[in-house]
C-alpha cells in the first residue's frame, strides 16, 4: 500500500467544531478488515473437538440430510444475513467495483451485529449482470437466511431486488431503497406531529429518482401522501417526458397530480416538504419560496443539498444524513431491526406492512422527547433495534 500521509478529514460545509479523524487512524482501524469469526464454545479439549467436528458433527449432518428443516436449528444459516453488492453505486463514490466496495459491506455487517445482534457475511460479486447476480444468490441460498442488497445502481437495483425476492424463500431487502424510505417516513411522522400537520395533506418534493427517491415516493404514497413531485437531473417527472426509463415513467403516472412541469423552481414554490436524495445543490432562494413552516430533509452525503443552517432560516424542521447535525436520517435506525424482526418471525418476505411498522416503531422511540432537533431517535439509542424488531415481527404474516 502506498505511504499514507496523515491529515484530518474535515468537510468544509460544517462551521461548528466536529470530530476530526486522521487518515492514519482510519486506515489502521481497517487493517485486516473489521470482521472475524468467533467461537460459541472453546475447542480446548479432545472431547470438545470431537463434538464440534469429526466424529460428532457427522450425526448432525445425517439428521439434516434426513430433515432439511433441522438446518435452522443446528447451523447458523437461519440467523445469517448475506450483505451483497456489485460495487456499482457505493456511498457517494459511484461505481468503484467489488473490491473497493468490500470495506463498506464489512461495515454493514458490523452494524448488523452491533445493533441487531445478527451475524452476517459480506459478499461482493464481480458482475453487474442481473441474471448472474440472481443465479449466484440462488446457488448460495443454503448458506444464509436473509439477503441485504447494497449499493447496486439504479435502475438495475429494482429488477435485481424483484427477481431475488421471487427466487428465494427468505427475507430480501435493498437497503438503499427501503431502509432510506422507512427512516424518511418515520422522520416525516415526527415532523408532522411536532408541527401539528396532517402528513397526508403535505405537498412533498423529492429531488432524486434513483433507488432511494423511488422507494421514498412509493412508501409515502402507500401512507396517504398524495401530492408528491419527483425530480431527476432533467427536471420534474411527468408522463409527457420521453427521456425517462421505465421505472421513472411508471412513477410519473402515480405522482405529480397537479401536472407540474419544469424544474426545481416550479417544484419547490409553495411546497411543504423538500426531500433531497441526490447529489444536487438547492439554492437558498428556492428554499425561501417554500410554504410557511416547511420541512427540509437534505440527505446527500457528505454535502447536503443545502446547508442546514441556511435551510433553518426558512424551515421549521431540518434533517440531514450527517451525524454532526441534529435529526440524522440514518438507515441504521431501520435495517438491523427490520431483518431481526423478519427472522424472529420466520417470515419469508419483508412486506410493505412490515416497513410501515418499522417506521412507526422508530417514531415511537422519540416519544415525549419530540422536538425540532429530535424528530427521530439517535442511531446509537439502544431501544431502536429492539423496538423495530418487535414491531416488524408483529406485522409479519407469520402467526406466533
């Protein structure tokens, strides 16, 4: 590896004191990866070795061969999440490939363990072909109990998730889509409650029509928010546009009920909510045209679409995706509990009903602490994952 010249990482957008982390410390923490396999019992005697491996293990293998359902009891697969990526849309880094994506997938596995108590294995695939990705996961199915799809570029991510769900008999979720949407819904519940607003009556503008933007629009629509305007880099999605892919075309038929055309200027004027899930920039003067007591969720990382201090001049509630500002809309509030709840319930699917239950659970943790700078709980709040898991399990279609 080339020599590392230490310097501090400091995003200039934040004017307040923040935690400064040097490159040397970051790289040192990643040496040999962030994960390891731990034994559940020591192998320090001949007897222990004989039970864990040969000859004792043969009895367990014979039992599973006779009754495959016993694998759930006598192996870790039932509780093991496969964290899968092709490295095509990693964080804000773009298409950096599977090898460079692996540290991120390791980090996701670490979050599953720390927040959800679930073991997981990162799997990066050296292909972007949907057929090959689906076939690979079908072949690997005996090795895991759930699939968290990560950092796969749109629009392929929609097809891949749909086909993997259809092919496998276990919980599958593309977190960039649905984890984001769940936490956004929870945050909008909190902001609406705080401002004494009817969430379903809000006029929402979503900047970004990729994985997160489409999923957020779908979940908000399913929860009664009917006036949603979605924009991509070419402007407002509407049925008359001829430059959209099939996903955007279908979404245009279900959004923008007033038939708006144009760009951000036309979309934001009088809007109640701005949700940014793109790498764009929104000028201050456009935020100033929003409705009174507006809500701004500027979620791009590391640089929000508008600085939260600037947005706060006009908006009653401001949230970002960053940990150094209040109201961090972070997927870790959702995915550990969602998968934990689905696996606890023995569910074979993660349904929209379970996602809504997760959002309601996240919102419920805030409780009496609801405030302009606390519309969602901290990602480090130990109550979150357990509350989400319980709600998701209860919302599953599996009795018990």
